[in-house]
């Protein structure tokens, strides 16, 4: 009798475990399906942007194209804010060309010296960085946060490089819902930076062709 009760208890426990595991697997399957749909949309969007980058002509609005590239980047990695900065080789500065987020209208046109802040460091060293907490990174400069009343928590920053020449950087700030950026986000942002590099180089080539 005791062994029968014990067996029934074990059966009920096993059945409960199986139900819980099935529910967990179902949720995980739904999450993976959503992720597959999201990645398909990202790839389709990147393909469209690549076509646009390769078909630049004298009438193309390159700033608008860079704006679309930045928007694609931020949407893909679920970042709240971000910017695309280009190198001014004459002044050795980075200029905010495209900005998305809370300080979009205020920050465009603002300049920072190469080597200053994380963006300046990335442009100077041509290396990508992922910073989970900017307050603990000695490269972080709070100047822009203080000037524009903004709060940077975490960031990704990657160089825009074409044939060994650093053209600028892309920054993604503060992942949505206080989540953390990961290596997959950094890899994707690097891919998008390559798109931006191709677009900028193509625009320069078209401009030089017009002038010659």
C-alpha cells in the first residue's frame, strides 16, 4: 500500500514536471519564431540598404541614406538612441551628422576632437567597443551628457572603415528596457557600419567623378 502511494506520488510529480517542461518549451519555441521573423526583417532591410548604397548617384541625398542606415542599426539591436559621426580630416574632429533619440535636434552638427570620449577613441584606434556601464570606463566623457541633459547608461561604438581609412563611427546607446547589449549586437552593428562605409565611399567617388 505504501509503495503504491509512493508510486502514485512519483507519477503525479513526473506528470507535473512534463507539463511544466512542455509549457517552457512552447514559450521558447514562440520566442525563437519571433526571433526568426525579426532576423528575416533585418536581413531584408539590410539588403535594401545595400542596394541603395551601391546605386548612389549625384542626386542621392547621402545624409538621408545615412539616416536610414542608422535607423536600421538602432532598430535591429533595439537601442533607444544613437548617432553617426564622420571624421573631419582637416580639423581632426568628429561631427554628429545623423542623430536619433532624445537629443536628435540638438546634437546634429556638434563636434568633438578625435581621441576624446569613447567615440573619439574608437575613431582613433579603429576598434569596436561594447561598454555595459559607461560610468566605469575611463574613456567615457560626460561632456555631452551634461551639456544636453542626457543619460548614457551603456553603449556600442564601431568604426566606419573603408580600405583602411576611418571615415567615422556609429554609436548605439542604451538598449531598450534596460537590457544589456551583447556580442551579437556588436557583430550586427559592425556589419551595418560596413554598409555605411560603402555608401560614404561611393558618394565620395560620385562627387569626385562630377568634379573631374
